[in-house]
């Protein structure tokens, strides 16, 4: 939202008086800017994963061919990628200006709400970008990576909105083993991000103060808040809602390398779930359980053709044990149907009835999530739209243990280990309703630990990856 060129001219004419005003308020602005930078640094989660450090860590090199010539199609891709990076940076500028509003400003409550919407869009766009870059890298195409790095490095070092790219850059660092000029560009970008994060250079602080003042002159806060309000009020059609659900979906690529998230579907089961919980407790691992509504409460009777559910009581002890152990609990529908085969009304009934039961069964806290896993992973636009309407987040998997079909615990373990070694990380699908799963789980955990895998868990706000014993031992002091 740029004001007219008249305001820019006015800024130039009043440069002298503005300089006096900036010097007078410089200490306050410096303090405010430092707070903003720390806030931007802290708000790293995307869609909900744990933040990682800007420090270097080794990544497995990919075989990326650094082609010198770029086709016409690639040129088009480069323009599009530059535009997407620019959009992220613009969102970062808007966030800086809204965050800088003093608490006494009557627009502050509206600004805080707008900031949440902006950050959600940044998270979705970062996720979509990293998936596109990952696909290109695995196909041996380096140009998209180079385009994004070059666009980021084109931002002046004092521009604090560069921190809006930090989640994207961190994931690029984790996923891609870069060489040559790509490696050099990544290191330069990481140094700039660290400098912005630490805010320790007086010269950089002075530049940031002037940059923020410039943004405040250029961006019309009232117009920005009005645009955000209109965007929030505009109804989305089912196609748009389905797209949002896809963009907001958790994917295994969001996990750091050598990291596993164990997930269990279809429970709770009165016999097998306790065994699963005992094994997880023994190894100090927290998992994600997607539960069926009918395992929490059974239909009591039919009234006017509708099922009336009985009061909560079924398997409540197991749910309480999961909560106390620090596991997270998600929605897996009420009766495990093929959702795409249902009418929209019945799809909503399956999702909403189970979410209502979960809200009753799971107290507020880290265990209560807004996560949904579709039975069989079956999706269509109606299902995706329903997920988005209920403000749930889709979570699927990339490693299927096939414990629902394989009677051999050893075979299940071999399959999961092989697929994880191939993928490098993964969300593992298992079921806490089969005896064979209780037999396979201890062997699987030991096999993965031997290979150096870490086990992620949901901490209520983001995915958290605990340090291994070796990593903790290497810490100084």
C-alpha cells in the first residue's frame, strides 16, 4: 500500500527536520527495533514445526547439475520464483510496520489480528516454496535454488524484512547439500540473517532505524488494515478452501534429516493401545495418535434418524494416559469411511462429531491439537474444503508400515527402515489396534536409534526434535 509520490517528495523536502526528529527518538526506536527483531526471530514456526538455528550443519549432498544455460521455460520459472520471494518480503515489511505501532495506538488490536493472518500466509508460502525447490533439486535442477538465493541476497543487509525468509532459508540449508557458488551464496545469506538476529552492530542498528522510518513513510497502515480486513471477510469457495488445506498440510519434508514422527491411527484400543503406550514410555518417545470418534463414545440410540451419542466414557482412561504422557491426539473421523464417497453433509458430520468428542475428552494443552488425518488418506475437494472450514490441519504420512496387512513384525520393521533410509526422514503410519504393531514397535525403535534417527513430537505449538545423547555430550560445559 504505497502512498502517492507527493509523500515521498515531502519526505525529501523535510529531510533536515526529520533528521532532528529521528535523532531525538533514536534511543526509543532502537529499543523498539531490537524487540521487533527478536519477535521476528522467534516467530519462526511454519505451520507448526520447531525452529532451527542459523548455525551451519552438514547436509547430505544432492547430485545437482549446475547447468550454465537456462531454457525459456526456466526463465519463466525464475520470474515466478522472484515474484514469490518478493511477496514474502513485502509481507515482512507489512509485519514490521504493524508491529511498530505503539500499544497506545487505537489500531493496535486490529494490527495484531492482521499480523496473525500475514504470518499464516508466510508459513503457507514458505512451505509451498520449499516443496517446489525440493522437487527441482531431486530432479538435478539447480537454477530454482540459485534464483531464490540471488533474490534474497539482493535485499540490502539492513532490511529487517529479510528475516521473513529465515524459515525458508533454514529448510534449504537442512535439505540441500550445496556446492560451489550455491554454497557460497548460502553462507553469505546465513551471515546476514545472523547479523539481523543478533543486532549487535551499531552501524547496522542505525541503518535499520532509517529503514524502518522509511517503511513507515511508505506504507499506509490504514489502507493495509482495511485490505487485511477485506481479505478476512471475503468468503472462499470450496476450491480455494481445498487449496488452503493442501498448502497448510504437514509434510514429511518439513522434518529435519534423520528425524521420525511416529503416528498411530484407529484407536484407542483397550488391549493394544496400553502396550503401545508402555513401549513409547520405556523409550521416552512421544507420538501422535489419530483417534476415531466411535472409540471415544458409541451411538446410544437413533432419534429422528440421527445418531445420539452416549456420554463420554469409552476408553477415557487411555485418553488420560496419553495426555499425561505428553502424546498429541488428532481427529481421524468418526467411523473411518471413505470420505470422498460421502455427501458434503456427511463428511462434515464425520469430522465435526469427532472433533466435538475430542474437545470433551482432551483437556486444553499440548495434547489437544487441530490435526486431521483422512481415513485411507482418501481426499477430494469436498473433504479438503471441510477440513479447512473446521480450521483443522491435514496430516498424512510418507512411510506406511503396512501393519494393517503384514502379519510379520520383522517384515514391518524392515519395510519402515528401508523406506526411511530412502527418504531420509518421515512421518510413519502405524495402527494401535493390531497385535503385530505391539510386537514390531520395540524392534523398530531400536533399529532406528541404531541408525541415528531422532523422534519428533508435538509440543503444543510446533514439532520439537530432542537432542540425541551424543549431541548433548558434545555441548561445552
